[in-house]
C-alpha cells in the first residue's frame, strides 16, 4: 500500500513538473500565429511591405502606410496576444486619411514575423525604439505616437516610459503586471483557483526558456515614469483583463495629461462594436488633439 502510494505521488509530481516546466511555459511564450494575407491596398491606401529589423536582429513583418494628405504625425500600432497586424487595416486607412503615417507589424513570435518567443514588452519595447528610429529618419520633424491593445498596450506603456521620442499614447485593455494577469488567465482557463505559486513557477520556467525576467514586466511601474499624454480605454465588462487594471494604471501614470474612458458593457475584444460612435469619438478625438 505504501509503495503504491509513493508511486502515485511520484507520478503526480512528474506530471506536475511536466506541465509547469515543459508544457505551460510555451502557452505563455508561443500563443500561436494568426496569419492573414490582407493588405492596405484593399482599403484604398498605398503602402510599403517590409521586413523591419527589430531588436536582436528579429525580422518583423511590417506595413508602412504613409498619410494620404499632408502628414501631421507618425503612429505605431501594436496588436495583442495571438493577433496580427492586419486586424487594424480599416483603422490604418482612416488614420492615413487624417494625416498619420502608420507603421504596424506582427509582433515577435506572431503572424509572419520572426522570433521564437513573446516577452510581453521585455524586449518588444526595443522593437518600438527601432521603429521610432526608422520613422523619424523617414519623416523628420513629425511627432510620433503609439497605440497598443492588450499585450500591445503593455508594450506601449513600457515603450513610453523608456522612449521619450514617443509623444503620446493610446492604450487599450491592458494589464498592470504580468504575474497578476498570468494567474488570472490561468484561473479562468483552468476553472480552478490556482495559487500564485503555481503560475509563478510557470513564469519562472518561461523566463528560463526565453531568457527574460517576467518579474520585470510590470507596466504599472513603467507608468510612473510616463510624462507624455495618455488616453486609456477599457471595457467595464472585460472578462480577460479586469477593469481594475485600468483604474490602477490611471492612478500610476505620471503624466498630468491622462484620461480613462470606460466602454459600458465592453468586453476584451469588442470595444469598436460595443462602444460605437462614442468610442470612436474618444479614440480619434485624442489623436486629433495630439496633432492639432
């Protein structure tokens, strides 16, 4: 009986180790590649398709869409986990017609871009810095702003804190701390009240695999260093990233020019549909104010 119990415990321990060290870390690091073959041409705007070189030589599949009227600003757009640059093409076309030169890319380990692992801003902010280099060389004298949704919002906040050449940020549906949001996702997806030590172990092994420090991915810490104008947007019914994250980020942001707009009934990925004209007025209104 004792031998059988020890054998069972050994098997359970082995299964737990396999899950936390060999399986679940890759769910964090490699969320899957969403591939789209749409182009800005479908929306009636000219574009350039390039393989932009990000930090540490990773090639990022990129669209650059120049303004179709007199340029007023450069604008970087960052998608969320498991998404791709093409989801923003309708908005890119609208921005180009408002005088924005827009640069969008598949983030590392996403879409058609290179990179084996996602690091939630730990390295991605350096990709943004290199994009600012490219945009300012191409369009000297114009301000550069950034938009990020979900994980892209976390990258954008970390970029704003580290890259003073970014002049404004539009941040949507993002989180305060990778540790906290990983635990929340783990609980939601498993259906179990997972303790933090379990998800912390998964993040530890993810950091070992991808050679980064998950504990340093804390957009709320980055927010305290931000002095640029920031517009936060969040759905008050977001099931993935609770709206409490938005309130805490608003309080932490160091800028005197900061606002939070809540979309009533908005979930994580439906703000354009649920928010309607009022949401669009906030979204485009902030950008217009930044370049007026």
